């Protein structure tokens, strides 16, 4: 499952948790506040936003991600929660 028709920029938070997602391809590039992608089937964070103005939540996926890995793909202003 990939995102189709998502805006490239979201001023607030973006919620895509609890959806059995296997990819973040096509999700917004810039999220102004928090980004939530926990409780999915993700094995990679490839395609995640390049900028998140708040916190990044990515726990409970098929792969356990590290904070360093998330930050290598995304400039997160707040905390990364894995």
C-alpha cells in the first residue's frame, strides 16, 4: 500500500498509524507538526517526510527502527519515538 493523492506539504500533524502500511512512498514531504506512522507493517522509512516540525512516531512496525535511522532520512525538530 502506498499513498496516492497526498499533499506534498501538511501544515499540521499527519496521521497514518494503524493502517497496515508497507511503504511510506507518496506521503507528504513536509509535515509542520507531528508525523505518526506507528502500528503498521513498515520495513523501511524510505519515503517518509524530509522535514517534520514536531515529533516523529514510528514504533510497532515490522522492523524496529532506530532514532538515528529516522533522523538520517528526516530532519525532525522534536523527538523521534521508536
